[in-house]
């Protein structure tokens, strides 16, 4: 149920993040997410802070830096690209995360799962390329390359978060990296004197921003609670179905147009991620 909750919240959350990102920019969006999550989770982790080792602090700090850049690339991709396309490309995090689980957690895949992952890659390629512009510079959909880089960062976040969630309080494995990301964001915005601008912008769009931060935070809470008790590969495979929600929200509300080949690629990627989740139980 936790993994399913993460899947639903990530799909809706990324839809909202795209909207906020176009208003506030990537760093401004990260600012509100990290600010809310740092305060919201503090009561649940404050008693566990003294138990952190220097090794925990080091790993969580690295995770915070990776989290900042991963979120930045993801939001930038959502800002300039189609949500339906970007989210399918982001699903490449699935095989990357599973690979890390196999290498470091000694998890295993059967032949069916390997085949499904290969088909998922094919689906990602089909949806990320604009085949109508094969001979033009925009052969790749806008945001595709940023989404690929974000997928690598997110896979590393998934793995490191799971690694720490199995060692310490799962919520602390979220809170500390978010705090680090928040400090990086605040330092950047303070240097550019943009914090005041973001506060004013929040007054005009507070409902949208509030919905985004609550749902995105809930998604990660669901994920970390799920991965702390189950295998990383299983959890990520189930949650990866968030692309189903994001894909259809983009088509329904943003009225985006995608080609037939991209529909087929999206369907293939979505079907494979769902099957991987079902067959991994």
C-alpha cells in the first residue's frame, strides 16, 4: 500500500511541479518543497538526530547534494518539455535503480523481469524521439536530455535513500538530505536576492504551491516507508507506474499532442513497469 501511495502521489506531484516550475523556476520550486518538508518532518526525526554517526551524516549530505541537482534537472526538463514525454523518460530510473540494488543489495532478477526491462528501454526511446523531425535539430523532444540526466540522479537518490532507510529512521533518511538541499537553495537565492520574490509569488499561487509540496512530500514518505521494509527493486518497480498518472494528466489537462508512435512507446513503457511491479511481488 505504501508503494502504491508513492506511485499516486508522484504522478500527481510531478504534474503540479511542472505548473509551479513554470511560474517560480526550478530553484524556486525546490525552495518551497525543501522548506515545507524540513519543517513538516522535523517532529518525527528530532529525537533520532543524536544517534547519527559521521558515516550517516556523510552519506546523507551527499544524498542532499545529489537530490538538489536531480530535482533541478527534473524540474527544468518539466519546464521546457512535455510532461507526458519527460515522465516516461524519467522511468529509465527503474532499471538503473534495480541495477544498483543487484550490485549493492544482492537482489536478483529473473528472465521475465530482464525482458520487461529491455522492452521498457525501447518504449522510452520511442516516446523520447520526435520521429516527425528526424532530420531536424529537434529530433529529440525538448527536455529529453535533461530528463535522462535527471533519471540517473534520481536512481542514485533512490538507492542512497533506501540504503539509509534500512540503517536509520526512514523519515530521517528523507529529512536530512532535504535540509541539505534546502540550505543550498537558500544560499543560492539569498545571493541573488530572490527569496523575497518567491514569498510574494507564493501569495498569488499559494494553493497550487501548497498542493505541490504536500503531495510531493507525501510521495517520498510513502516511498521511504515502503523501501525500508521491502526490496529496493520491488518497491521502485511498483512506484514507477506513476508515469501512467502523469502521462494522462498531461494529455487531459495540458492538451498536449503526441504522435502515434509516442503513444505506442508510452503504452509499452507503462505496461512493462506495471508488469515488473506485479511479477516482482
